[in-house]
C-alpha cells in the first residue's frame, strides 16, 4: 500500500484533531511523567498532549516515515520515533492512541499487550473511529463490490473496530477499571466532493493503489454519485457528515 499523505490527511486537521482534544481533556488529572502517542501521524495529536501535559516526557510513535517527517518539521520541540503499537517497547504512565488501533488486527491480544507497557496505575486512552457504521463507508464497500472492479488481489489491512461489548470483555480482563463512551461528530462539509477527499488518504488508499489513473477517477466518481444521493445538501449548500467515534480510558 502507498505511503500516507500528510497534506491530504491534514486537509481536515480540525475535524481529525477534535477527538484527540476531547480524549486528552478526559484524562487531564492523570498527570503523567512519560507519554507515548501511538500512531501519532503528522503530530497533531502529540501537540495536544504537549499542551495538556507540558512537563511530561512525550514521544510520538508512527510507522510512516512520511508522517514522522511532517511531525518533526511541524513540532521540533517534541520527540518522534519510528514504531508501531504491536511492537511497542518500554513502560509509560500514559499511552495515547487517536484513530490508530483500527488499522491493527487482534485487539483481543493487542490491548492486553499494550496495557502491559503501562507503569503501575498507568492510563491507556484510546479513540477508534466506528467507520463500519457510517453510510459513506458502506457506499465505498458497495461500489468496490460492483462487477467491473476486481480487487481480489488487493491486500486490505484491518480498518475497523470491534463492538463496545467486545471491548468491555477485553478490558475487563486486563484493566483495574475503565470507562467507555461513544461520540457522534457532525462535520459540516463544504460539498459532497469533500467527503471523497476525507477518505482519499485513508479508506480509499488500497482501492486507488490497485487502479490506474483513469480507473481511479471512475471509481471515485461512482462513489460520488451515490454520496450525492445519500447525503442531502442543507439550505446553506453544505453537507452534514455524521461520524461516530468510540473511546475508552483504562487504568492498569
């Protein structure tokens, strides 16, 4: 799969960062000395952590060198390193993960493993997009399954979360206490095309990588046609994009 595109990802920086702000505000009282931001991307979530915990030793971790380069250029006062949630080493007072874990499989073993990377009484704070619920992502799947598109040879990485009941089961086995909640964000988008731009650097990446430029255009246009029918335009000419996100905080 192609490298992440930081510029495309940050086109909606405000919307993508708000869940990280909300999650960080939820854990202000934990007062960590050491923090790892897992899947830090271009550093927008790591910068939030730096503002909330200015005296902590904070490290952003990501497995995309392109994203890390963007993060280092934008936030020279923060440490960033190459790595992934499934091979994390060291022990921290706070592990933070904003819209990352959905890209990794086997949460039944991944989450307990990450909990073991916490120091005693450490906190694990997570946000996972519930994209499988959203109409836009259902449309993408529908178009991808149409006969003219052959994605049988494409390797699709994990990009979905589990059910809240399943996370309750996992956390009950590895955390001393935890909280779970879900928030619906209503993003006001300027047009239907902006919904395509929202997913171009994330959910659409493996599909687009398998197509030539002409096919990419046709594939996106087919999705856009369905999006235009599914999402009404407000009287102000905008489109409301509802997006649910699942959160949990867990104490070791």
